[in-house]
């Protein structure tokens, strides 16, 4: 049994795709919903086919920008850390 839980207020919904069941948080009875794994995989493949995937060039450019910005941020914080370190050492008179 494949269940995908989603909490919505005081109701816990279970399901995938168009097939949903619910379990209410009360003293009453609890209902379990079984999901067909083959149908689930079919729906996942159908949804994945609808996605507009980026081209190789777009992926490489975006990855390059992320690496460049991470490098710039690392250098920036390294410089700020060194400046703060010099200030703290000067304040407390600790030779570095």
C-alpha cells in the first residue's frame, strides 16, 4: 500500500493523483486508502513529461553562475571575518 500523507487542518489526507482518502483526527473510525503503485508510476511519468526541462546550455550557465556567486560570497565573508578579527585582536590587545 503506497500512501502519500498531507496534513490539512485537522484532517490527514492520503493519496496520489486523483485517488484521495482521508483520516479525520477524531475518536471515530479510521479509513485507509490503498493506492495502485502501477497507476502512481504512470501518473508520475505523465507529470514528468509535462515539465519543461532546461537545455544543457541553460544548465551549465546556471551552474556556473551559482559557483561564481558562491565564490564571491565566500571571499566577501572571508574578508569581513579578517577585518572583524583584526578589530577584536586590537580591542583586546591580543597579538596575532
